[in-house]
C-alpha cells in the first residue's frame, strides 16, 4: 500500500480543515476569556477596596457616640458582690476609643462597687494587671483597650477618621490635677479633702468640668499621696491635710510659706451654717 493511500485512510482534507478551524476557535475563546478574566480581576480589586472603605466608615460611625450610655447601662447591672474584673471589662469593652485608668476608676465609682473601691483599690489594680497578663486587655499610649477595639481604633486612625492617641496628653491630664492638689495643700495647709477639691475646681475650669459629676479621681489622688507620704493628715481625726515628708523639695519649699488654716475657724459660715465637712 502506498504512503498516499495510508495518509488518505487516516485523515482526509475535510477533517484536517475542521481541526484547524476548531483550534482557531479555541484561540479566539481563550483571548475572550483572558480579557474577561482581566476585567473581573479589576472588578474584584475595586470591590475589595470599597469593602475596606465601607468597613472603616462603619467602624468610625460605630458606637462611639453611645459608648457612655452603654457603659452606664452595663455598670448599672453590676452588683456589689461582683468582682472587679467584671466591672473593668464592662467599662473597657464599651470604651471603643480606649479608656485611661482615671476613666475606668471614675466609671466604677458610679457603680454598685463604689463602696468597695473607696475602701480599697487593690482589687481594681489587681484586676487590671491580671487581665493584661492574660492578653484580654492591652495598653496603648496610656489607654486601655480590648484587642478588637484597638484594631478597630487603629483602622480609623489609618483611614484618617480618628487622631492617634498622644501619650503625653493623657498623662498630662492626670499630672495637672495631681500637681495642683499638691500646690493647694502646700499653700493652704489645714484644708480637708473636700475643701482641697473645691479649691481645685475654682482654680481650673477644665478640671471642674471633669469632676462635676464624679470627684472620685481627686479623692483617690489625695489618698495615693497620703499612702506615699507626700501628704499627711493631722488635727481632729487627721482630716486636715499638709505636705508630708516624702514630698519633693520644691513642694516642701512652697509649704514653708503656707499659712495653716485652723479647722476650728472654718466650722461656722457667716450665716451660722456649718461648713467644711467631708
């Protein structure tokens, strides 16, 4: 059998043309599919960008405006017998932009745990330390967050929707108040705690606004100074305050020119009503 007859029996001209035509069809389909794939890829990228922006906007709108309401509702559900970790979490979980130690303390002082807190704040600090050691809470630039709240907050910062935390600013808020407390006690030894706080509010409107509804942080600051020996009590029931032996030399120098205000002279107001109780 000749080679021509063998070739003719395997494939004919019509079959060969059909195969070639199909290859051209496949090539055209591949070009079309490739163009469609590129278009879909671009659409997916755009959709992912838009979804990310939507997530950032949703986080920014989120619950910031109502976080105070949520905190108050959560604290009102606490009972005096509840543990401090539960109270701390109730505050921090709902503080979507973070909370300072003062913020947490002031919130707890409005809760059913206030009496226990005033008696001793050791449980409060132990709860914070334990929760942070377990990575349930995290510190960020002077503020306490839950890990999820911190991630959401940093997304807002990245998107330009929130200002980042300024550690020096958060520290200066507390430093300003505590520095003024020491100055007042140095300048006017003999005042009782309530009168020191009243003087503090008269001198600084910003601090007065902070302490208007809850002056617990100021009382706590005075208590910490007494524990450290920077302020000490004297007089009847040691209610009157003066600068203690562990205060800085600058404050001690200021205290040397301070005029002691006897408690007896402040028991009667001009109207005859008692004042100065704490």
